[in-house]
C-alpha cells in the first residue's frame, strides 16, 4: 500500500486553527441548543442568563475574542492512519507546536502549570496538550479536539461500581455527581459519561463524550434512551442557567461505553460548561 507523506507544518497549522476557532466561535450544535433552551425556559432569570450567553457568543465571534476567560487545557483524540508518515518533525511535536501557537498568537489565556503539587510554574504557552492516539487503517489523520476549563473539570468524578449495582446504581452515581456539582460548572452543562473498560478508560470515554455533538445520540437505542432519561432528571434539579434557577441545567447528556471485566462496571462523569468547546477535522 502506498504511504502518504504529510509535512509536520500541516499538522501544526491545522491544530492552531482548531484551537483558535473553537475559542472564538461557539459550535453550531451548542448555539442551537442554547437557542432552544432560551425558547423553552420559563424562569425569567434563567431566560435572561441564556440571552446573555447567546449575546456573549455573538460578540466573541464578531470581535474574534475568547468566549470565556478560561480557555482551558487542550485535549485531542487522534485517529492516525497507519499509512501516514510525518516529514520534517514528529507528530506529537507538531501538535504541541500548534497548541502553543494558538494560545500565544490568539491571545488565549495560558492555564497550564508544569508541576501539579510543588512548583506550579506556568508553562506560558498552555502546553503540554493531552493527546490520545489510536492507529487506524488508511492514510488520513482525524483530529477531535477540545479545550477543557477547570470550573467544570473539577466537578467530575469516577466510581468503580460492581455489576450488582445495576442500571439504577449507574443512574444514581451520575445524578449524585451532577447534584453535588450544583452551580459550580457554569450551567447549562454538558454531561459526558463513560461506562466500562478499566478505571482510566472510563474517564477517557467520559471526556470524549463531552466532545460529541450535542444534537447526536448514542447509536445503541438503550444508551440513547438512558441519555434522554438522564437529561430529563438533571433538568428537574432546577439549578438552571448560571445556577440561578430554571428549567435548563443541562444541554445534553452524552454516553460512551466499552466492554469491561466480568467483575466490574466503571462509571465516569465528566462535566463540561455551557461553552463545550470542541472541533474536529480530517487531514
């Protein structure tokens, strides 16, 4: 099979544009969900907050400034075609350079520190990004990218349930996590849920779930029904936009799942704020 060569500079420029654009321009799926929430919100204060969020997103796009001051930590899910060779550099270095250029040239806030406990010195360019890479057939590179603010990230959780917990145990943990988060993750939120795999796989699935377009559902009708049920129950909590009360605490609940061990049922919940910045492309 023929090998396809891609210059490292193409990777860098692609990643740079992804991160610049997602911080300036709200995703069409999220904008549509916010407009729908505004139209059906019955709480006066909640409706007013949603109006301000929509106006904020309009101003950010028109002036090409960040939607939110917390421009997040970069996370990328890569599907790397096995017939691709990167020239004039390495793939990972090219991705990191793209993130670096986006945050420096785009005047995005640099929020990454080099050591989590002791030094906590800002890296000054928002790197390193977190990169998950899967090798797949073909000669393309597919990039699904997001930037995760930590007001919502800090509200995330994981639990190693056993099979005896059943579906009710899964639902209870997810809803308890959202209830505990309350107004802290800047609602209306997107709730990403990862079920199965191992401890770390469930967390990765939950993160990836937050990047899935909000107007899509899990292709398995059982999980799609669970998504709908969770969204309904979360919105009944009444935290509402900005936590000031209302019908729209969440814009969506996305579930991803993976096979797991006979003795386990890991469940992870990754909560995302109303901005839910994500973008994808193929090279």
